[in-house]
């Protein structure tokens, strides 16, 4: 009888097993450990207090992103943010860990710089104390977020104890309609299946629409895996992946590149691999998406109407909708388009790469941000910033009335005092519309970069398809 | 190193809303800084517990007697989804919570609980809803019993339910194991793996600072 095929998860997982801990739990080797300013120095100090050393500093890399200011000149980083930055510098230096510091090429949001520097590679196992580490799966890596205790374990041992997850394949099939992006694809999936559908699974995204996506779009898809409930999301590497990786600062070269390439080509799931769960999404039916509530699953097409709790039978679900509408200050049954906005945020590990900024600039070019709207563009990394400036995108934004800022996490999670004014409404290209995520009482609507730019220009949630040229 | 968890009989507070995320459990600004441990208990569920003027919200369950003394949370589906911040678990722990019972949890939150001696129990939604209803019926006076070794929950009116748990996780909690120390005992195997792997996948191990 034919052997059952192996999934990409199986292949990457098995390669990293040092020893079996129990039936379905293994001690795994960590190939790349990324540290940031919010938890990095805490972990290093924790290790020091236990009299332990960093096991493999050459596989550990750090950058400040969460707590630094994105204001021009980094003005306004809080006292505590500066302390964290200082302690990240001291502790990484003491442990021999490479730090990509403020204003240097290499600095940026961890999930932007890992791939950009060629640190994140196909087939590698990558962890970071941040739930959006799943982003790196866009290259065909096994990447996931960990907590502070696990972070200390990785620093001390370069390994992690982990239970093998179940496998799920999500196929996106068809040709993406005009004005619809990777962000809309993944939000549509979350709207369709819910925010807990991926819990316990490693998700592989496949299908013709994933094949057609540029690598940066695949990062956006994988980034929102955690909003689908899944710690891990991945896309099989292909020629686009190899082209993306080749020539990057830490990518292998010459003969080593050829060896790596040969290994990477073995990674995609076998044709006869069986997944524990399969979902198929027809992308031709997807419209630009926008969230209306307090969970990423509270999402509709931009031409749709806000749900009406009165039409929901289940009392718990009805109460949840009422809570969401109340927090968001929205009227049941009303069209979402036309809802006035106060803030627009273009940035975050979801949507701050060059292609994201290009898509937003395309909408902004020659237009003006509506009066009363504050619109920020926060590039994902120093390199993205420099590349965008080189092609004049900063000018496009500032001439339209957007603020052009320094790279970091900024208003995605508001760890740095950069918050939406309480009670005000924001359209954001980030990943979470949770209560208070962008600041106390902030009302967040998630959307793609093009849709966010359209909202800035219109001064209201707008259908980008009516604004494209 | 986590405190061992064996048995518990305690006041339980039902927090039944679906998808309570870790941002709601602890706001990010409370987690900025290296000296935050020990300061988080009063900020657990801050946006639900306090009104905008900073006073306690009398409606919120943990502000009411006897739930102020709760050591168990009975939770709605997908509790602890979202961010990986272990501060969410620290905040619950510093607030006095020792166990959470729900039909499902965010994956990273679930793992973080074990690291801090908090027992997350997954049972069917009907059981969770039943426990919450019994707690409410007794106006919080009815305690929930948990026996980790026997893997049972006893409801306020004395119904017993068995729960499943990864044996490794169970033993770790029962003994309060230090995973770092345990793993380091086998460091020679880690180093042997690294040496063999470096020959097979040199692009992973030679990151430009060694050669």
C-alpha cells in the first residue's frame, strides 16, 4: 500500500526534533529567535538572575519596535520606552546578540525585518515573543509566537518543548477581483470561519490565489493566522520565494545557496498528504473587507450593512453583537460605507511593507486627506522607509496630507503612547480591532492599505473600487 | 518556577463573553517595563473593572462579593485569544486566579498558563455553561472543586466531571517543574543535534558571525 504523504508541517517539524518528550510532544531546535524591546531585555535579565547564559547567541537577533516612538526624530519615546531600549542595548551586547538599532538599516518591526534581512528562511523554525511571528510562515517557515517563560527557555537552551499541532489546509481558489488584496482574503476567511476556527492547528494556505500572490501578500495572509486562532500559518515556498530570499543580507550564497535551494524544494506538502481539516474559499466572490466590531470575525464587505442583533436568534450571540455595536457606536442595519472616521493608520507587521505603501500611495496620489482626519503612514522598517523615499512615496503621502513617520509598531498596539483619541474612530491596516487595542475607547476598523487610504481621502469608510484609476 | 497545583476548592467567577482577548485581560501600557511583576493584579480586566473616571465598575463580576475572592474563572469560548503577552497570565495570577475553565482557549495563553502554575481546563461547552449557571444560582457561594491528579471538577451542587489533560502538562503542574533546568540536563543532546544539523543545513547555523 502507498505510504500516506507528508505535509510541509511534518517535514519541517521532523527536521527539528532533538528528542521526543512524550507521545505527541517534542523538544524542537529553534533556528532563529527574534527579540524586541518589550520583552527581549526582560528575558535576558531573567536568564542572568538564574545564572544562565544565552545558549546560541549567533541564532538570536534583536531590534526595538514596540515601545519606541514613530515620531520624526523619535521625539516623544516615553521614559520607560527609553529605559527598555537602553536595557535591550546593554543586555544584547553583553550576550553577544546582534542588535539592529534605531536608524540603522535592519531596524524595524521584527516580522518585517526577519524576512527582509534573509534571517527568516524556508524550512526554518522561528520563534519570537510576539503572536504575529506566524508572519514568517509566508516563506515556508514554521514560525510562531511564544510567551515570556518559553522565551527564557529558548534563550537558555535554543529549544522549545511543543506538542505537534493538527494540520489544516485553506485553499484560496480563483482570480482576485480588482481592488481586493491579501488582507481582504484573510479577513474574509476569518469572517467565514470565525476567530477560533484555527485553534490547535498549523494552517497551510494553498490554492491558485495564494500561488498568484507576491511574497509580501503571503506575509499578510500568514500574519493574520493568529486572528484565525492558529499559532502557525505557512505557504509552500516556490520560485517567487526563492527570488525573494536570494541576495538578502543573511541569505546563503554560492554553493551553500544551491544546497539550500535543493533542500527547500523538498518542503512542499506531498500531493497525497492528508490534512486534519480543509477549507476552500472562492476568492472571486471576495469584496474589499472592513471590520465593524470588536473581533476580526466581525467583518463585512465594504458595500455591506452592519449586522442587526434583532435578527439573531441565539441570545449569547445577540448580546455579543449588541456589546460590539455599543462599543463601536454604530447603528444596526446601516451601511458601513460612509461612516465618518477621525484617524487612519497605515502600518503594522500586517501591512507596512513596500508593496503596501505603494498600494496606499496609488490611492492617495494627487488627492487630499479629508479635513479633520489624522492619517499616519508608519513604514515597517528602516529599509522599507528608505526604499519608499527613494521612489518618492513619502512625498506622495505628505503632499496628500498624511504624516510620514519612523518605523515601528506604533498605533497598532499603542505600547508607546501613540493612541487614537478616546471615542474616536480609526481605519487601520493592523490586525486587531479589540476593545481598547489602539488606546482606551478607541474604535478600530481593520482594512487593507488601499481601503485605509481611501478612507483618509473620503473622511469616511469608503469603497476603494470607486476610487481606483 | 511555577508553584505546584494539586487540589483546589474555591469561589468561581463566570466571565462568559466569547473571545475575551489578552488585550482585555491586561492592557499593553501596564506591561511596558522590566519591573512590572507584582504590579499587575489590580489591572487585570482593567477596562471592564474600572469606569473611565477610575472608580470601580460595580456591575463587573470581580468587583462584587463573593466573587472578589474568586480563584477560578469559568470562561466563555476562546478566552485568552490574541496577543502572546504572558502578562495576561501574570495579571490573573497576581489577582489570585489559580484555574480557568472553558470550552477552548487561545493557544499561546493556554501554554502560558502552565508556565505559571495556573491550570487551564478544557471541557465541553455544555459543562462550562452548567458550571456557570450553578455558580450564579448559588450567588457565587457554591464552590467549584478541582482535583488535578484525579482529573475531575466538582460542581457547586456536587456533580463530578472528568477532564482531559496532556499527561506531561499535568505532571509538570503537580510537581511545579522547572522546564529550563530539565532541558539543560540534556544539553549534550542539543549540542550533538546542532553539530549534525550544521553539517546538513549550514545556512541555518553560520549566520556570518561565526565564520
